[in-house]
């Protein structure tokens, strides 16, 4: 079952430069930062209703975020959908012919179990399925 939009991931050149907009101008609650080593990304969280906005900054030149920025510039990188059973969601994708980037879940920010769906199957947007660890 799909529960909600968990977060929208936005690729930025510099989190530090963008915090003032999201926190001060837009007025969102700043929820801290985390480095996800495996994905070579630094993430800043901002609560917005039941969802959040996550700013993504590359921590290395071979990060997928660095490649995204080089190719397309800053902007929406992915939309994350929270599911209650990620294995079931992945099976449902395969049964319906959707192309998965991750056939098995990995661990993302906040220890969420995550898996990405290829934009080719979603209308051009990278979709992240995620399940809360608890
Ligand atoms: Co995400």
C-alpha cells in the first residue's frame, strides 16, 4: 500500500546556499542534515506537512547527484513514495513491466529502505520507493 509522498529530492550545487530560501523565505522547519556515504550525497531535510523536501548535494564528483547536476543543472531529482511493504511494491512493479534500478532495497537517509524506479517507466521522473525502518 502506498501511504504518501515521503519527500521530494532536489539536487543543488550547495546546501548551505539554499538553506536560507527553504528555511527563512519559504518558512519550512529545518530538520537537520545527514551524509549518506554509499550514495556520496549530503542531504538536508525540511518538513512540509506530512512530507519533506530534501536538498541533495554531491560529496564526490562520481556521485549520481554530481552527474545529474552536470547534465541537467539543479532541480527536482526524484519523488519518493512511502510504501508499507517495499518487497511487495517491487514485485508489483516487475509484474507490471516497470523497469527497476534497484531490484532489492538498499538503505537510504534516515535508515529508510529504498529502491529506485527508472524514469523510463514513470514519465521521466526518478521515483524512489521507500519504507520506514520501524
Ligand atoms: Co530520496
